[in-house]
């Protein structure tokens, strides 16, 4: 479990260069350049419809970029064959917006499927791991429930347990706190930090929840809807203090631009 | 009793019209139309200013706002000044709010009607891409099946068993009903004609051969298309909406192996059996007519059936049933996986799955009939 020691932070984990995303002729974002370091909690933020989730889909192999490259360490993700891509993805876990649990399977089966598929663990061991992961997200005892029998927040937490099943090196979160009450959202934030610290996981979070952005992010990019590219990047507090871009400032202060400078410290 | 809403006009000065509004303006009430104001404007071109005076207003809701904003728009287009006096503060604030965000002109322009030739070309291109999609799906399924034969495909055995139950045992009631009725109908149609020659006994031949060769497989195929094909499309479509398929893909599990293969296997295993069952019940239906109405004894009828049927006819029916099963499973799964991410898209996927499957079944049946004629089977 000592990944942290082997590969220290500040080594690049994912590098995105000149990425342009489009649906048909409609360009969503162009010329994106950024680096996600190991152990980062990297925030992708921006207004609704700016292409945050689409960017995530490019990073996890669901949508091919129109132009540009995505590197995982030194492998160009979209230039290797699909087998290699799925080997890379096996080292990452994804929490989808709605949880995306497989509705025909119980929570235990959901969490167990990646383990069944990619490890040689015995049935008993898998069961132990599944219970542990569910307990970590606060769902101990819910093994035999079907996703439809749970509330939205619980589905999301179960989705996280599934994403963590294979102890991934990278965790992707798509709007983790959307639809959660403030306390659950806070708990999820704490869990994200805990995972990063204890397992050395790199975390990529797509969100527009300000409290989360400031609480957990140590690097970020801001996708702008109007210019269709990144107009601000850096640690969120620093970004707010230093940025000249009006729209980044507005976003990070909920539109109260006037007092932005004094609050940043 | 609510006060009647009304407008009174008075001339403030030569070029200024004062509109005094009074009463209760709420949905459901009988309200004056903004047209009254416009008529005044048209009849008197000297008017350059309007003052709306809301001092007599006793109650209002959105209908009042739309009234004001209609007048506002009209005034702007006629270059007439508009002034509002003594309107409730809420009205002014809401009007300000509605005019604050400028209209997204981009959003509107997409609804432009396209020219006819454009649409023809568009659907031709669409037909091309969808054919390619269909072929690549068929290829994908073939590769997956090969992988299954080599024992390398990964899917949950329990899923396969559940699907077998769903499309096998649970289809029995509807198959029973339809097959018996089809047998009955065939026997009736045949009986009327054959009675003319006194050859009622041949009703047994007619029913047996028609059921075994054609109707058993065809009816089973069509029932499965409506029952199971649509269900497959809806299941996979909903999984698409919930990002469940994305979750499989990013985990490196192929939806082809995990979702399509068990569905295909379940249907291919069950439909031939259902086909045989349908044949049997169709013959039973024919026997009801034969024994009940044509004075043939049951033993006679069954003996005649036995004589007329051979293995070729029965196996031809089962062979066709197997092909229909593949068609139903593939069109259901394909439409489901192609489904968009909304509730109506899932509905369309289900409809489209049934249409694709039924067209596929009938066309295939036609081709097989011609082939049989050429090969003299």
C-alpha cells in the first residue's frame, strides 16, 4: 500500500495536451492543457454545460478527442489499442453522477463484480472485501439491498464503494456532492481526502460546489463557456486571489465580485 | 365578489394617453385584451406617450404581467414612450427581472424548418451510417460468440438462468393462447374449402404442416419480438440512461459479453423449444375443430397428422425459429445499446426494436420460403 513512497507527489500522473472536444461540428472546449500530479485532488470546475463531464468522458476512455492527447504517465491513452486502454482504466475507479449502480444486482454483487473479474480471490475473501468497502462508505449491512431500494445519497456512496473495489490509483468523481445534503457532502469530502492520504490515490473531481472546491482541491482548472477553453488554473484559494479573469472570480465568489479580493486570504 | 377588471382611457395631453387600470387581474377572470390599447394607438397617430396608471389595481398575478409586457413590446416597436405609475412594487420588480436576461437568440434558431432536399439527403446519409452500425453490431456479436465458444467470454451465469426463465417459462401462457387459436383458425379456413370435396380429414394435414413449417415459428418469433425484444431494448436503454453501460465499459467489461451474449443465448436456447410447443398446441387447436365440428375421431385425426408430418417439416420450423431468435435478440440489444439518454429515447428504442425484429422475421421467412422452393425441401 506504500505507493506514496515509491512515487512521490509532484510527478505527473495524467497530462492533457491540446485537447479539443466536440460533438460533430460543435466544439465544446478547445486547446486544453493541464497536468494532474500524483496525490493531487484535482478539481475541474465551470458553469453548467461548459463541458466538465465531457472532459471526464475523454479522460476515462468513453469519448475520443477530436484533437490532442491524453497521457497516463507516458502512455498516450488514445493512441494505444483498446485492450491497453482498459488495462489503464483498471487502475482507476469512477463515481458517476447518479451512482450508475447495476440495477439488476445487489450492492454486494455490484462491488464484487470488479473483484470477480480481475482478481483470483476466493469467494470468501471477496465477501470480506465487499463488506469492508461498504462499511467504509457507511453502508455496512446493506449488502443484499438492490440499488432501487436505496436513497440517492446512499446509491452514490455505494457507487463509491464500487469505484474503490480494486484500490485504484486514480479516482474520478463526477459531481460527487450533487443531490447530497450538506452533511453528507462534507462526509464525502472528508472521505476523499482520507483516501488520498491513506492510499496515495490521485483524485479528479468534476464539481461546481464551492465549499468542496475550497475544502479539498489542491489544483484546479476552470472551463469557460464563452471562450470555450481554460481561463484559470491553480490551487483554488490562490486562483481566487490572483486571477484576473472576471468570470473565474465571479464563479468562486458566487457572483460577489466586489469583495473577492478581501476574502481570498 | 372580486372587482371587475377594466381599463379606462383618458387623454393626459394631446400626445399622451393615460391608461387607468382597475379591478382584480387574475387567471380565470374575464380580462380586457391589450388589443383595446392598440386600437386607441392606431386610431390616434398623434399619441407618442402612454402612461399606465395602476392606482385602482386590487389584485394581480402573471396575467397582469403578460398584459403589461405585451404593451411594452408593442410600444417599443411603434416608438412610443411608456411610463408606469403607481404599479405595485412586485410588478415592477418582476418585469425588471424578466427583461434583465437577454433572450438567447442562438437557442431559437435551431428550430428552423429544413428544406425537403436537405431532409432527403440527411436521411440517406443516416441510412448509410445506421447500416454500417448494424453490420458492425452483427460483427461484434459474432466475435463475442466466438469468444464464448472458446470459453473466454465473461458474463454471470445467474443472469443467463434468469433470462432463460424470463423468455422461456414465462412466455408459455401467451404462446399457448396464440398457438391454439392459430390452429383453430387454420382448421376453420381449411374445413370450409375441404368440405366441398368431402375431404375434411385433410384438415389434419393442413393444420399439421402449416403449423410445423410456418405458423409455429412465425408466431413464436413475433410474440418474442413484442414481448422479449422490446424488454431487452428497454432494459439496455435504461442502463444507458443510468450510465450503467459506461460503468461496465470503463471497468473493461464488454457490454457485448456481459449483456448481449446472455440475452442471445437465452433466446436461442428457448425459442426452438417454444416453437415445438407451439406446433403441438396448434395441432391440438386443429383437433378441437376436427373432432368437434367435422365428425372426425381424435384417433383418426392424430393418425392423419402423424402420417402427414415428417422430420423435415418440423426441423425446418425449428431452424427458422432459431434464426428468428437471433434476429429478436440482436435487434432488441442493438436498439437498446444505441438508445439515447432520455425517457422518450428508451421508448423509441423499444418501438424500434420490435419493428426491426418483425421486419427481419418476415423478410427472413420469405427468403427461406424461396430457398425451400428452389431446393425442393
